[in-house]
C-alpha cells in the first residue's frame, strides 16, 4: 500500500486485535422461556435479557432487514451485524441463514460463514439448527438447547426486499461451531489456474473464468452455491488462489463482498479515493473503470507481502477486473485479480 493508505499488513494486525477484543465478551445465556411468554416492540442487542426481549430483538431486526431494498445497503449488513452496537452486544448477536443451512452472515464468527450448520448438535444431541428452521417455518418460534447450561434461541423466516428470496434469521444461538468442517465447492478446473497466471493473457483467462463461476453462484436458487464457491476461491494452492494471486469481488455500491486474501475487508466500503505511491487512484481506475467499461487493466503499485520494505512505496502490479450484473439491481459488481510484475515491465 502507500503512505496515503493503510498497509495491508498494518490493516491485518489492527483488525486482528479488534476481533480478539470482541471475542472476549462474556457469554450470558438466556434462560428457558416461561409459559405464555409474548413480546412486542423493538429492542437492541444490549437490551436482550430474557426470551421476551430476545423475540422482540429478532422481530425488530427482521422488519429492518426486510425493509432494505438497496443492494449496497444489503452488502453492508455483513459488517453491520458484526459491529458492537444495535445489532450486537457481547454474546447477543444475529445469524442470517440461507435456506440450505449455510450461515450466510454470522454476527460473531466470520469463519462460520464458510460452513453449513444444519447438522449442529448441542451437548444433549439436539439438532439445534434443524429445530430452529422448523420453528421459523411455523411463523417463528423458540428453541431450547444446552451449551454449558440451558439457553434459548429464536428463529423466524423473512423475505429479502432485494432478492425476494427467503432467509432464516436467528438470535440467541451462540454455540461454538469450530468443529464443523468448511464446505468447499467442487468446481470445474478453470482454463488457467491461479498458479498459472504469469502475464496479461493468463490473467485475463483466470479472471473471466472466475467471473462466470461467481455470477452463476449468485444467480443460483437462494445463493445456495455461493458459500462453497467463495470457500473454493480461498483455498491456498488451489485453482483460485496461489500466493499473491487471489480474487476479490466488489459490489456496485463499492462494498467488498469477497476478498480471497483478507476476508476482514468483506462488508466494508472500498475507499475509491486511495492512491498509490505514484499518485494513481488505483481503486477508482480499476474497479470504477471495469464498472463503466466492462473490463479494465491497470498498472499501479501495491504492497507485496512477499517483499519486506515496500509497505510505503508498493511494488509494481498489473490488475485486471471485469464487471458482472447481479440480479435485482442496475448496479454492476466487479471481480478482479492482479499479478506483481518486474520493474522493467512497467
């Protein structure tokens, strides 16, 4: 990166410390629901103290999320649900599930967003997520489960105002799911893999194959293929990531939807004003250019993790990005990658 933009190494260190601090919040289980409990009104995460307020919290969130009709605002949900404040307070947070059980957005565990949680069981062998989906299908309901003591979760279905597709919204489920394996889609081998990207032509073939694969995943029913595709894009040494060759996806509104190297950037608005050490506005020229022109090449300077001492000046890089059309919006998304080049090639 440059003197005008936080280096990727510094950004990674800062984000890691912040994530660690949030993870230290004490877990306060919600007690089992009393008979005849009801809830009305809207409360924040910090105000959840019992089943009544939990239900109000989830239903209030449902109404707010359903009201989102702008794709860019929807993209910001990923980061918004993870940020301490209205949506999250310590161990009280929300999870948005795809209808196949994939954790589409998890308010407390970024890695869980790479997993399907449908088979998760509690300490007593109860399939908690299955029960939550069943309760949601009945118009919403509570599920008791055991996780170092009795806890209660609440689930409800909602219809996205952006895609008109169904999701399940859950609050009160805070079970550790680190033992659940990450699911990786078995994708067809691209004509050029990440390790084979060595020049302009191979970069083109790599990015355009990725754009087609990602677009198909977005268009699939309920995004059911998206989690597996994103995970496949992250596998180091796989077809889609090798060292400094990785993919990124940016929404039409500038929100990072996927980053193969730095997932902590996902859900955050890309700074389109950033410049490299030569004054090139690389984000605007590359991402904005691809959005306007369909595809875009750009030579610029960027911090190379393999080189020590280039954090301020960056190393010469060739970027390539193409646009794609997500459903239910006129805004074009962008997917891209890049390759570090020799100074003589500039």
